[in-house]
């Protein structure tokens, strides 16, 4: 039986000034998929992720999540279900735990499970990190630690589609492989899918269930 279709984008286009990055782009994403975007640097991979999250306006085309348009979901709900994880995340003042707890104060996320410390510590263990990581000063984290914080912050919200922009760029290979394994486990636990970019061709071969090339 086919896996449920989660996201469909049709006839998308992106142009910067006179430069056409891609056009007539179609994309379908089914539950459990890990779609790797493949293109040369500057071809608009990040811009596509941002378009899917509706962080940038669509220049052309349509996107539907579970058969419903963005207007029918409402923008805050859409962005919580189609969640974009930037390559260079930031943290606010306080501890890692406080940064992880803070999204649950948003009205849009009420009733979506809430803070679960045991879930986070289980993920930290899978990533080779001690629970003491939760007490770290978030503003003093390294680039790699910030990426882990951002990943945990996103995963706990259980979005339908997770958009990952170079999610392990600041991590060593062993931690990157651990992140990939955690994502596979998380995707298998619900009707979810991921789209990701990576400068590491080996990671794309290792982690992607299929790839999509961006072309004009």
C-alpha cells in the first residue's frame, strides 16, 4: 500500500532579478521519506526550503499539505507543521532546557504534547550527549551544539514535514551519523517526512531515501 501523501508542490518558480533559479518545479513527499535536494551552490536549495515553509512568498505555483492549502491551515499552523530548520540557528538567553521549553508557550502549540524531559534526554543519549547538556548556557554553545539544540527543539514539536538546511554542517562525522539515525527513528514513529540539503555527498547517499535535482 502506498504511503500517505503529505506534501505536494506544483509548478513552483524562483527568480532573483533576471536570474532564474528553477521553474515548473513539482515535488511530492510521502510519509517516511527523506528527500535530499541536489544542486550546485547558489541554485536555490535554501530558497526552496523557505518557500515550502512559506517564509518567502511563492512567485508561482501552489503547495498543499495533506490536500489542504496554506490558507485553509492558516500561516501559524502551517509553519508549525512544515517546520524549517536553518543552517545557522540561534538561541536566546538562558539554559538549553529553557530554550527547549520556550516554544511550548506559543498558543499554536498548546495541546500538542508539551515539554517531555525524558524524551529529550533519550534523544541526547542517542546523540552521545549527557543530560547535563540541558543546563548549558545556550548563548555559549558552539556551532555544532547550537545545531543539536535546534534539532531537538524541532523534533519535540513533531511537525509533519521537517525542512533541514545543512543540519549537520558543524558536526563531526560520528555525531552526524547519530543525527541521521535519530531522524530515521523519529520519522518512523509517525506520519512524517523530511526534506534536507547537505554539502556532503556521502551523507546524501547514506541518508536520503531519494533525491531531487534542481534545474531551470
